[in-house]
């Protein structure tokens, strides 16, 4: 009698393990299928700028900061036109990665930056600039006015201290925007106060914080009163101010 009960209990435990294993396998198969349909959440899927931003996007962006071939492959995969320029400079200001977007609405020109900056600019325009401009003004962004990417100098132009990300064009300063309907928005003139332009600037600043490693605005200090500073510093954490 006891032996029979023991066998039944053993069989019951075995059956539960089989069921649990089958359920686990089912979840794994379903999860794999779901990730295949949502590559933006799949950490193993290559980054494609045609995909929406997802859980894995930030991790993929971070992985590009020290891998120029992989970064340029993202631009190619995403059909983003760019020019790969030859390295120039020396020492702390040598620029091995000079990636110049083609057709991007920067003004007065399109400077060569690092590839991660180029990728982040594409995502920023797609996910923040145009959607916010259309929501607030009913018009897309036609021109982004920049104040330079490359400058062979230390931070804040000091004689000593850390080198600026601008020294390798791993940064870009933005001073204003012009919309397709002719509306001009200036960081210097429109950041203070309240209104649609002020709201636009704050929302696109916040949107930039999701793709750039460093975002500095007039809220940071007086040196940034007239521009946004974006860079792709390889620190382990982001800065958004």
C-alpha cells in the first residue's frame, strides 16, 4: 500500500517537472518569436535606424562609441547617406573618425563628426525634433543652426585640464532651429520665459538626452546660455542638464 502511494507521488512530481519544462520551452519559443518581430527590444539584433526606439536601443548606441566600422554599418543598413573622410590631426586632436552626414539639415554647413554623433543626430531628428515641431507648430524642422563640432582645445578653453570632446569632433553645439513655415527658434532668445518656443526647446533638449551621452543646455551654466552641447563621451553614465 505504501509502495503504491510512493510510486504515485513520484509519478506526480515527474509529471509536474515535464509540464514545467514544456511551459518553459513554450515561453522561450514565444519570446524568441516576439523578439524577431520587435528587433528594437532585442539586444542581439543589429541596430537599424528604421526601427523605432526600444528597450535595447540605448545599449546598442553605447556599443558604437568605440567601434567605427560597426557604427558606419548602422548608417549603411539604415540607408543614411554619409561621407567617410580621411583621418586628420595629431595628438589629442587627431580625428580618426570623420563621418559627415549627407542631406542632413545642418546650417551653415554639415561638419564632420564622429559616427556615433551622426547616428544620434539621425535618431534625435526622427524621434524628437520633427515630432515635437509638428505637435507644437504644425511644421517640421527645415534647418538646424549649429555652432561647430571640431575645436582643438581643452574644456572651456583652459590651458590645463581634460580635453574637450570637441577636440575630436565628438561633440556638436546647436544654437537654433528654423521650421518649414519660417519660424525661427533661438536657444539664446527663446529659452527664458514661457510659450511655444520655450516648450519646444525644453522638449527637444529632453529628447536629446535619450540618444546622446552628454546634453548641456542653458540650465547647466552661463557658458551654454546660447546653445545646446551634445557629445558621445564614453563615460559609463549619461549627463542631461
